[in-house]
C-alpha cells in the first residue's frame, strides 16, 4: 500500500510516493512553478507596488500534471496500489474565486488585476489592514487576540481580504469565495469545497471553532459585516480526515485511478511534526527554508508574545499546537550570495568545486565564535515573531575595512539563530517548555555550520529530519490516515516518521560566547523593534515616497 504526499512550497511543488507500511520514500519529483513568485510584475508585465507577493494558481495544477506522473514512472509501483493522496501548503496564501472555484485571475476580465491572484504568504502589502484589525480588536476587547500573541500579521487571511475590499471593492464584490490555496487544491482534486481546521485556526482567527463576531467585522468596515457567510463559510474539516475521493479528470491527469482517498489539506510546517516523530510536548520543529516556521505542542494553553497562533489539536489531536516563525532565513543567505559577495569568492568557489554557499560555509566554519566582530538583526523580510512587524528591516553592526564575505555570511546565520532563541525564550517565559530542536528542510540538511550554531546559540540538542522531503512525507502520512491504513496520525508517525541518528549537541565554550553576543542582539532587538528608534520605518516610508 502506497500514499502520495505533495508539498507546495514557495518556489516549487514536490511529490513523494511513500510505502505506507514503513515510511520508505520510493520515488519523488520536483516541479518548479513557471510563474515563480510574482513580486515585481504580473505575467503581462504590469508592475507591482512594493511589498506585494503573488502566485498563479495554474502553477499548482501543473504540479499535479508533471510531478505526480514523474514520481510514479520512477517508482515501478502500480498506480492501483496508491490508496491515498494528501497535500500541504504555505500559508496564508488565499485567492478569490467564483462560486464553482474558478480563480478570478483565470477570467479574461481579471487577468491584469493584481488583486485577482493568490496573495502568497509573504505578501506584506496588507500591513495597514493588519494594523486596523489589531487596533479594533484591542479597542473592542476581543478575547481571541491573545491567542495570536496580541497581533494579527499582514501575512494572514483577513488582512489580505480586507485589503481587497478597501482597495478594489469591485473585485471584492465579484468574488464568491475567498479560499486558501491549500483548500482550493483539494477542491480541484475532489470537486468538493473543503476547508481545513488547521489553516483556519492559525491564519483566519478561528478559535474554539468560531470566527470573531459579525459586530467585530462590521466595525472594521460596514461591508465586512457578513464576510464569513458571504465569502468564507463556517465548516472546517479536521486534520487526517477524508475530504473526498479523486475525481476522474484529475485522476487521468496524474495517472491514478479515480476514487483514491484525498485527505483534508494541511500547512507545510504543521504537517512536518509527525514526519519527524514530534508528537510529544516540548519538541520544537523548525521547518527551515526561505523562512522558518517553528511548530510545537504543549499540554497547557499559554499566551505567548508574538506567536502566530495556538490551536487545540492544531498539530496533534488533544494537544495545544503552537506556531511562531521568522519571515526570512534562507532568503537572507540567498540575498547575500546573489547581491553582496565579491567576484574573487565566486572564482575561489569554482576552483574548489563548491557552490558559493558551500564555500562560504567552509570558510566561515574556520572562525572562532565572535572572531568576526559582527552582530546582525535578521529582519530582511520583517519580523514575524515576536514583534509581528513587517516594516522592520535588516541591520548589521560592527563592519570594518577588514570585514570579509565569510564574516558576513556567518553573522547572518548567527542572526537567524538568535531570532530562534528569542522565540524560544518567549515561549518559556509563559511556561511552555522547549526541550529540544528538530529541523527539517534543505537548509539544515546541507549546512553543518548552521546546525552547530543553532545548538550553541539555543543551548539545546539539534536533531535532523530523516527525510529530505519531510513536509511531503508528513502529507503522505495524513493520506494514510484518510485512507484508513492507520487509525490516527500518532500511529502513522510511529511507523512512517523518521529522524537521522546524528544529534548535534551544544559546545559549552561556544555557548558562553554566544550568550554575550545574544545579549547584544537583544539590546538591538528592543531598541529598533519596540519603538525606541523607528528609523527603519522612516527609511521605508521615504523609499515608498520615492517609488510613488
């Protein structure tokens, strides 16, 4: 018996065919989105304003058409033996559609309208609406706000929907449904609109099964009063449950038989926890890629500053599932490699037979802790936790004429580790214990220096997923539950989850120096992030004025 897990990431979709008996990954295939991330222009060349990030839903259908058949061809598995399929997605990445699920951007009259496309998770142009959502909730004493660390992000569902209403009310009026891309994909697979409880709880302000009141939405905007009933809906399916069966058209596209069980959608980070056997309280799972999402479960409900949310059963049934995150991690390293590394390092990397990341890691690993004299704030794409402020920007202090490229590269890795420690300390300040770290994703898989730095900075053991495609494996596990192969996700995790044997432990000597550096990081963190000096926001405002 086999299942298929599909992980829809920021730049590509990955399909993994898994043996449901033991979690062995039989075959995989990756398909890069043709449109990628549209953050500067639409397919027609129309320029986008700053802070926009869109995607094209046609790219997701292409993943089904290309990645799944490729994985099947490479496996030798009879498609009739595939019993379930499940997906996970970046979130919140919602889109407007008609009543039958047709994305507005598919319609000729809306192809040139930015608001008709998917607003990707890192679309930050709805900050004004997020500010309004938060201030209104504080004024009205809304009880759900502390469940999100006291702030709703511009990345979340209703910030983006309110932006459409306020900036393009005509498009708001034309849409029949506003739906997460994860749920839209399930709609395409089964022909039935199904919304998952995980994304609703963490990204759409659903707590204890309920949205905020109509009075709250009306206070935001009179036209928003009935937004839930008119554009969203109140029914949500639990994780691991069966959303429906694969309809013939999609089955033919993928080379699978019709009627295969389709699981309810999930979020990429949350689905990873069982894939790395993190089903017990106190284990923080870090899904590390372009950004990092921090996921963990606990037995107690805590209101943690700046967390992205806490939902009962949001990750593992019966436990409170917590989410936090950093808006940029791998994106920061990629930015530096693409924009800041002198030509001689490119030549040296080629001479060593390494890519530039590998070469900079090797050179940076030769340094002692603190040798470069630098400290950075990891806000190149804003701060998701604990400040929840996308208008913050990156900073590096301590550079001199002797500063070299490997110094900067190492300081950027350290900054992201300091950001994770800030999140851990916010959890523990509220009595939510973090005992160990488990990482998934290509970034920690490839970078041994990063793994050691995170262990040293946080003072915790660092384990690594046993799968290079942990989110897709986690989806395949939920597919096994939906297909009835396992009774629940804990049972699936026991048989199908995997960790590498190696454990990275903190080095005491390094810890002592990193404690001192972290104290400096915290001073800068509070000074620039908590209002003492708003220079980052003033600079951003001047930038926006210059760009019109």
